[in-house]
C-alpha cells in the first residue's frame, strides 16, 4: 500500500474514532436528559424520621446490578436491609418522604456497577451512619412550596409520571443539601404543581 493511501486510511480511522466517541458522549447525555438508565450509579440517600416517640432512619443504596438496597431501623442501630428492583426506587423514596422522612444527606456513588461490592452473606450489617455535624438551615417558605407540590401530586386524580417524580426528588435532594431552592427549581415546581392541582 502506498504511503498516500496509508495516510488517507489513518486519517479516516482517526475521524471515525472521533465521531464514534462524540456519538457515545451525545448518547450518554441524551439518556441522562431523558431519565433513561446509564451506567453511573445513583447517589445513596439517607433519611430520618423523628417524631411521636420514633427515631428511625431509611437508607437507599444503588447496588449497580439493577437492584438497590434499602436499610432501615432505629437511629443508632445497624437496622435491617432488603434488596429491591430499581423500578421501585422513586416510588419508595416518594413514599418515605410522604410519610415525613427528611432527607439528611446524599452520598455520591462514584463506582461503576461492575465494581460494586458484593456483600458476603456472613458479613455483619454496616454500622449506622453518624449524624451530620452541622444541620442545613432550610428556608421555611421554600420548604412549604416543596411540600405543597408533593401534596398536589399525592392528592391528584392523575397518575404522576416518572419524569415529574424524578425531577421533584432531585429538587428535594438538592434542597436537603443547600436549604434553598434555585430559580430553575422554583419554575419546575410551579410547572409540576399546575399540572397536578
């Protein structure tokens, strides 16, 4: 093969590789925007319910194999756990927040599913997660608005679609971290509220 043909062949291969990488990147971001499954794991969510003599926690961890682990119990204990299908993630999160559980923190799950640790059946339950040192001061007006949207969906005769629930839960997690709602969050909440009121 002549050097000219080799140069053309190499240029075409490099162009193809760049196009392929770009298409994969576009596909990945499109999947994220559409709420479709991508390989990254969801953040671990830790919630607490304190009231009426109860001091309970509920933790949700993506296992990376199409399942997630719920761990719950009395605060300060290891609790008990059960695995669920990923299809139940948002339903269970909404159920718990609807019952009054407060999201205390989320922990990024930086691993990929193939590297997710598989607990051995004989390993002891993990210790309870310690309380955060500094609680986030939440804006009461923002908290009311967020609860108002949850109540609208809960009391609506329409079935909430998964996109709205995903968005709402994402806004709630960010609110739990920062204590305020951003302008974009307020606009999204108003849109969801109008849809279900």
